[in-house]
């Protein structure tokens, strides 16, 4: 893959539209998670160093193509300024005259544009809307790996109108994913949990080809057992459970921990029980302890798995934490990644 990088682009002094992922949980008017916002800092700092006028664009929630104040990105401005250590001016639109004026008046800091999903044209990847997003800018940078599996106007559409490149975080995500996808050190172990077995099957099939063990827990394990899905002997399904299959049982947990202890590469996406309730978070917490103690190269992704890391103050203790959940699974499973493919030479 020959990815166009911002380090190789002539962006000095240009007006640059940067796709970020600020789709974060908000409670009482404050951002609950800083990780996704902080992930954009290196790219923002690079562009600011090049004297660019920078506008950040993101989605938040699912407003279904309509303006809905509870999904306004204005809510994140105060916390984002603290997280990024950068002055942020909010623009109450993402296209048109308000963006043009805000760019003209921008003297320092960056702009944060309103939720791009307030327009139905984003998720439809509407050509006219892509052109509207592009019209006020000279260059496009995608720094949202977690949205790069979406063929949306703000992800792939605008990259067909403006010259574009991958931001620093997107480059880092691809590099780390490539390590675990193409060059895992054996014994290699994948831990796959969460829900929706149909979304996890492609990545389980991938890991069956490349990895030594795939440990399956969470709701998808129940679905796999109920549907009598056949896997190779590399795939380890639970043999016992807690309560109404709300967490894996002690025998399964012991087996999982034994396999993890000998691993050299570990990829983890999805909790192994209903971790929101403390009594069913036992396996996920103990698996995290085993993962950290293994000495393996560890890559973890997925929003719920990140919550487990954060609750255990372990974000800094693993080799790489991905911003992507669905995007991580799609990338490793070989699905299309429109937001990356459009930036290839």
C-alpha cells in the first residue's frame, strides 16, 4: 500500500479540512472519553506548524440527516480545547458561507465544524455534498481510522474532490494493524468478544488462517454456540458460564489465561462478558491482567474494550490502542476501507 502522507504534501499555508472522529460519549455537557480527541493532536500540531488554516470535521451520534441540538459538536469544544491544548472556534455549520467567513477570520487556533451528519448527504456519500464540503478548502486530510470503513462524503467523497493525504494517526493505525495482520510473532492469540457474530465472523476466519488461537467470549460466543457454527480447532469457545451465560465460567477463563500466558502477539476486541455489571466483568478484568502479564505485543481496540482499559488505568500499559472498533475488525478481516483506499497512490 502506497499511502499519500501529509508529511509529503505541499500544505504550507493552505486551508485544510481534517476528518477526525470526535464521536465521543458526553455526560452532563462534558466529554467522558478523551482518547479519540487526543488521537488527532499530532496531525493538528503538524498542520499548525505549517501555518495552515485548519478545520476539523466529525460526526457525533446518529442524527439521521437532521439538525438535532443533542448531537451538536459544540458540546465538545471546551473539553477538546483542554485535551488538545489548542484554541477552538466552533462553526455552526460544516458547509457554505459560515465556514468561508470563519476561515477568513481565523487568526489562531483551529475551527471545529458542526456535525456532518446533520446533512443526509454525508452517509449517502452524495457527490454534490462532497463538493460543498470541499469548496472552502485547498486540501483534505483523513485522520479518522475509526471512520475509514465508511464510504461517506466526509471520509471518501471529499477525497475525490480535493487533493488528500493520511494524517499522522491514520498512518500509525495502519502501520500497527499491518504488524498484527501480516507479521504476527507466534504464538499469536486473538481475543474476540462483544456482540453481533455476523460482524465478527470475517475477522475470526482471518485469525484462523494466521493465528494459533482465537478465544471467543461475550454474546458472540453464545450466538456461535446457538447457531452451531463450525470453526477449526484453533477457535476456543466457552465450556462453562456464569448465570444466564452473562460471563464465561471459571474453567473457560482458566483455559483462556493459560493460552494468553504463552502468547507473543495478542489482539483483543470486545469484552468476554456483560462487563457493564461488575459481577459479569470478572473474566474481562482477569483477561486484561493476563494480557498485561504476558509480555506479548498487545493491540487492543473497540469502544467497550477501551472502557475496560480505562477502568483499570491500563491505557498506557499496552503497546497500541486503536481508535477503531468496527474499522479495526473490517481492516483485519479484509473488508473494504474506502477512507484509506482513496488515499492510495
